[in-house]
C-alpha cells in the first residue's frame, strides 16, 4: 500500500494498514478459503474472538483487524491480542473496538503515505521499561530438579538465560509486557502470561498449561519446529519462543496456518524473529500502559 496511515483524534491515534484482506483468492496461501474475508470472519465469529457486527477487511501493524460495522457502516480497529480475563466477553469486545471513522469512504479518503507524515511514529526510545516490573499471578517456585525433569521429558537443554529466569520466576504476568518493533511486521506484541514449568493454580494445576505439554502439543502437530520452545503467550493464543540451539527469540502466530501450504512454509510464515537472546528480550519489554502517552 502506498497510502496506509490513518490518524484520528488529538493527540493523534495512529493506525497503519499492513494489508487488505481479499474477498476471493489469496495466492500467498494458495487460495485457501480460510484466508479471505469470509473465512477469517466466520472463524473469528465462531470462536468468539470478534463481535459478529464487525466484518474484518484489513489487518493493521498493531496485530489487529480493521473492521466495518455491518449495521452502521462505521470503521473500527479491533485489537486481537488484548483480552482481560476479569471482564465479560461483551466488555472485552467493547474495550478492544476502537472507533476510527464514520464510513469506509471517509476512512479511505483520509489515508496518507507514511513518508508524508513521518512524525506519526512513536518515539520508542523515550519509553523505558518500568524498574519495578512486578509479576502478577505467579506460580510456586521451582528448583533445578524441576528444570532437569522437563529437560528429560522434552529431550532438550533449556538455554541458560531462560533457565536462570525460570528459577526466579515460574509463570505469571509481567508488568513490562510489551515488545516494541517499529521495523517488524507488528508495531508491538504483548505478553499475556509466562508459561510455567510446574503448577498452574488457576486451573487446579492442569498439566495442559505447562511448558512441556504445550511444547509437545505444538511439536507433535508440527505447528512449531522442535528447535523452538514456547515460554510465554499473548491473549490471542500465539506464543513467544526461544530457539534452543542459538537462543534467539521468536513470535509464533497460529492464525496464518494453511492446509494448502507445506509444514515448512507454514512454519516460516508464522515465525517472526524478535531479537538475539532471552535477556535482551526481557530487558527491552515495556509496560503497555506507557504506550497510552504516545
């Protein structure tokens, strides 16, 4: 897209379009019907991930959809990666739906090229991680024996930086929860919770929510390469992973998986590089509340 930036309000709220969703045909996914407007809408409506009065027609770099209200014609941005478990479905729908424009015609007419408006970008270097960086809803502590047990089950060696972190912090929701990447596919992605090694009090220690079970599930279904170990998720069911060989960090999305593509092509499309190490990743996370000032 040449003109892909939309600004609204004062101070300006910025939305940048990644791509428009086709009505029919999608060559990137070998014309898989799940990746056109009808397939995407039905999937998200049926899974209660999107209000049924919002029809997605484009994707934004904030990991969200641009939608048209089928009753009023108004345009909204819907943020898919933000879900508050303390709120009802309807309250989350309302919170995640951001009004942009009265009509599609007005919305398209207001788009600008990013080079025409270079001052729209967030000054990311001005947003600093919070020193407090509290962790909420953490699980009970683990020890080196617990680490050794999961390594034995998965037949891997957990990278040292992640291992040291897990011994201090088992699960939980970090205050610094947002990775900023202005040059990446998304402007930012947000951690919902860290994956615990052991214990999950919220669901009576259900093992399905522990690191070894999650990793085995994704590896067995070939949704993830066996080099990638999931250590955190976002609210949309996507995962942050570490490469156990080179320790690089990736964001792995699962809503772009197509039966029309090979396993390797799917894994390549769904795996986004973030940074070189776990310590770098954790040290650069910021609190999502601090984004509201920009």
